[in-house]
């Protein structure tokens, strides 16, 4: 498992991508809208998400800065 703190500026975007790792997270501050397999999923502070491995996803931050805990399984070698 890999756990990281992620921070985004207001209106930041994460381009569509996928990876073999299952991903989940907890939004600490701000708002994010995930697009997971073509479906929009708004997440507000205190909310969580889960993205299966291999599924294309992207994200857009709202009008406030974002802090989130990002969790991946299995361990991401590129984060070591």
C-alpha cells in the first residue's frame, strides 16, 4: 500500500489516465469532480472515492485549494 498527501490549486486538473493500482482516497479540504470510466463523481470535503485498477479517470478541483489523502494498492514503485 502507498499513502500520500496530495495538494491541488483551485481549478487544477488531472488529465485522463489509468494505472494498474487500485486507488482510493479521502478529501480533506475543497471539492473535486472525478470522471471515472466516463461518469462524473463530485466529492466534497470528508468524502471518499475508489477507482479500480486499469480504469481511466481524471479530476478537476473546484474553486478552493484541495488537500487529499491518496491510497494505492499494491505499492507504487514509482512513488518510492
